[in-house]
C-alpha cells in the first residue's frame, strides 16, 4: 500500500466517520465559509453506481469545496428513470437553493420542471445531457458532450482505422442519449458507404460481465462482416475486447468505447483497444458548480454551450493519460 | 416420475434440442457456443444451489446480488487499488459475506419477519454501504483488478474457453446433493421447509438450520463475486444484481417449490442449464437482438409451465409430493 493510498484510506475513514457523526447530531459537514457565502447549489444527476458518475460527482464536490459553498448531490435512480427524474428535480426545487445544476436525461419529464424552477426564481444550469433543450427551458447554460458528436467522433476513428461496418453496443436500451450516440456513429459510417447496427444488451445481463462478453461474442459469430465494435460504457468496452480476443478476431475487429477505466487504458496501451471517447465527466461536475456559482454571485456565465467532449484517447496520448490516472484516481474515469 | 428434478431435466433437454435444431448451424453447437451456455449456467448455478437449498428450507435470500457486488468491489479495492495480495480481499469478502448471511439468518429467525423483507432491506443496505465506502476510499464505483498468481489459477483460469467456474459448480452440486439426501442436516432442511412447527416439535433445530443456510447462500454469492471480478479484471458495486431474479428462477425451473419443503440440487442444476441455454441460444438464432429478452422470458415461462405439469402428473402416482 503506497503512502498516498494510506492517506486516502485515513481520509476516507474520516469522511465516513464525519458523515455518521453529522447524521447523529443532525448537522451537515462543510467548510466554515459556507454559511458566510450563503450560496447553496443542488446538483441532480446520475447514480454513483453507474461508473460514469463518480468522476462527475468528485469534480462537483471539489468545486464546491474550492469555492466554499454548500452543496447537495441528488442521484437519479436509473432503474426507474422517469419517475425518479421528476422526484429528484422536485426535491431540488423544494430545497430553494441558489441554483440547480441538472442532468436533463429524460427531457419530457425534466424540461417542465426546469421551467418551473426558473419561474420560481431558481437559476438552472443544464449539465451533461439536454443539449437541445436548455435554451428553450430558460436555463442559463449547458456544459457537456453532445451525443451525436460523440458518436460521430467514434465513427471517424473507425473510418481512420479502416472499419466501415460497426456494431454499436447499447447497455441501456431506451436511453435517448445512448441511442443518439449510436445514431451519430451510424450517420458517419453510412456517409462513407458503411453501416452500423445496434446490439441492445438484455437488461438481465447488464450486471454480468460474462454474459455481456458472450452476448457480444455470439453476435459477432452469427453476423460475419462486422469489423468494429463500439461500446457505450467502460466495462462493456473491456468486455467487447475480451469477446473479440476469445473469438480470435483481434486483427479484424477494432474496438472502441465511451468512458474510461484503468483496464480500458491498459487495453489501449496493449493495442487491444483502438480508442476511448472521453467526455471528461470530472469537468462536467466541476464546471457545472463553478458556472452556477459565478452566475449566482456575479450574473456571469459562458455564452453558448461548453463542450467537455468528445476528447479521444488512443496510442498517441495514452502515456500521459496513464500517468494522470496513477496520480489522481477518480478524476478521469473509474479506477 | 416422482423425483423433483425430472421437470428441470425435461426443460433443459427441450430447450437444448430447440436451439440445436434452430441455431445449431449458426454456432450454437460449436465449441464456443457450448462453452458460452455452460459458463453462464455455472456462474448462475453457484448462486442458485445454496439459494435453492434455502428455499427448500422455506426462506428467500434477495441479498445475494448485493453480496456479489460487495465482494467484487472489496476484492478490486484491496487488489487493484491498494495493491494488496488478492487473498487479502478474498478473505475480507468471505468474512463480510458470512457476516451478512449470519445477520440475515439471525434477524429472520429472531424476529419471525418474512425473510423476503429482511433480505430485501439487507440488499439495499449492502448496496448502499458498498458504494459509500468504495467512493469515499477510492473515488470510484468500478475498479480494475488484474489477478495474479494462485488466485488467478483458482478463480479465473479457463481451458479452451471453458471456465474454472464449471468445476466449482460441479463440486458444489455434489456437495449439496450429498448434504440434502444423505445427511441428517439434509433431512432437517426438508423438514424445516415442510412444516417448521412440526419440525421443531420433532426436535429439529430449525433456527440453526436456517442461519447456516443463509450463511451458505451469502457464501455462494461471494464465490461468484470473486470469480467474476478476477476473470474480468474489474470490480463493480452493481455486479451480480440480477442474480436476485435468475437464481430463484433457476431453482423454480428445477422444481424447488416457492413455498418450501420440496426440491433438489440436481433440479436446480437443470434449472441453471435451462436459463443458460435459453439466454445464450437466442443470440445464435441471429434474429433481431431487440427481441432477446422477450424470447428468454417466453422460454422460462414455458419451462416452469412444463415443470408444473410434470409435477401434477407425478402427484397422481405419489401422494407424498406436494402440488
């Protein structure tokens, strides 16, 4: 165990202890300046069980710490996403914060609530999803990655590698953002004379890497001619690599994925994974809080959407990325 | 016909024959196709065997999925993040898993609350604790962990795409069958699930039986958590969440009664095979992948219906078998 890790362990135990203590005595932990600043930001976004969101949460938490404001993160339950999107946003409004930062995943549910918040005088900043709606809803800005842009970036990478027929592996069938990514990918490939089909993973397999690997392997075996596989989260990306390796297709099928994990990075380094699409979720979280703070305090905000992705990680920049992951875990993606 | 596993055997064979005919030429009967469904069945089977045993004793365990996830993140944190020997994480996971099973058992027998509710609450608590501790310590809910040395051989090796989990599963099936059919403990299990009151009057230590079985079902989940984490070099708190449903489904397809008192380990093995074959087979059909869940669900429903029919036929000949 390295010294850094030991320090983090001590810090982690201290965080847990402080959390439990504050629950017991009914106060919330936070910097002393929080009261003086009197700015409170509520952040509504995805659950921490989804590997995409811990870096976003860590970025948002770091920003609120750096700025000395009080901060509350309300996670949406992905298992019941529509109902939960409404409840979490209602809860955020009920807290009467200085500003709300929200991931607008289910626009039909969240948009009316954004308008409700704005109407009641709470400024709203849209974060990570909702790129087409934020202006109409009266939000004061958007930071994140456009789904079609991420898909298009992946498509261009596949074309650069010589893959024209690509499988898009959808880990949450029905999620409009992930569908938009697959559509963006398909658009670029079709224009180049290629094709893309979507493989929706059965919901019962989502938490089972063996099943995901074998599902992808079986699909590739029964659909010859596919020369690329694109996954939409870090774990499915490394499962796709495992499937391709098991089928001895490493030379014919290129693999790329959204999101980052240490395993994915190692697979890029080893040449088994062609590229990763990085949305930089830490920045989604950090900028979401920072922009909301500056808007509340000074009325200032970036004009137009701020893009945190798609950044691309491949053999060319892997060394630098690996050194950052080693030094600052929990910032780039899952460890 | 009176044996409880007959229905499961018929289901498994029927589903296999169906896919051998419809998808045999598309890779289902190839070596990879075969290892695919056997590997899937084996991991599910390791969870389903002790869950089935517990169901025979009349109790549920809905916390198994959460225990798989907790194990996974413990192993990955210790090995992948803190760079300790894999065995440290494995040992901690076994202790934590046994502790969760013990708590499930003690709370269920001492409060007489339905285990369905007790273990549901435990599932939520274990899920929450896993994510809380993992994110506080490491800033992540998913951690890479590449296995080394003896732990890799024992939990993550495979031969020509056949995983070591198959050996674990076979060993546990033999052990479970021996326990249930050849030992006094096995008699106690069936008696406890048949009528706990009558069993107590007959001197069966029903509380102790249940607590032991709760610990066993947690440990089955721990084993799968270790295998999945080290095989795929990645730990995640959500890993295994769906075993809550599929393990119970495997036991029921295999002839275990939801009301307890009846069932066998061999039946649970066939139930796991049925699920593994159906859920892998549909991919080899080459149909629209959107329909996968629909067909897996349909196959499972047909399997349970067939089993129920066979059991009723058996009741006609053997009055001792509950319907």
